[in-house]
C-alpha cells in the first residue's frame, strides 16, 4: 500500500481534520483517505455508487432456498465432524 505525505497544510486545517477524525472515531490517516475517496467518487460521477458495507447489507440473507429453516439446520448439523481437540476438556488456567 502506498504512502502519501502532504506538505504545507495550514495549521487550522490540520486541527479541523484531527477534530473530525476524533469525532468519527478514526485515525487522521483513515479520515483523510475516506475524504479523498468520497471526493474522487463525486468527481468521477460515482456519487451514487454503493460502498462495500452497503452492498454486504443488501446481500445478507438474500439467497433463496426451498427448504425450511429446520431442514437447513439439520443439514448443517449432519455435516459437522467430531474434533478431538476438546475431548479432554478445556485447558483454562485458574
């Protein structure tokens, strides 16, 4: 992944960026990267393009299956394999 160094940023602008990043729970680098991506998307006419998270939410639970939930659960349980890893119990320190 590439790095970008920006020189000559006005102190007030830098403080505003830091404050915005803090408010959004992001690092300064994450905030600037997000802002650049959003700006470039608007400039290129991709304003309406969906973000990966939006696409994932749309796809979640979107498949179709003729089977009932119980049949799906039974198939999952039948496909499980026994593991010897836990036969002796958990080794949890006191």
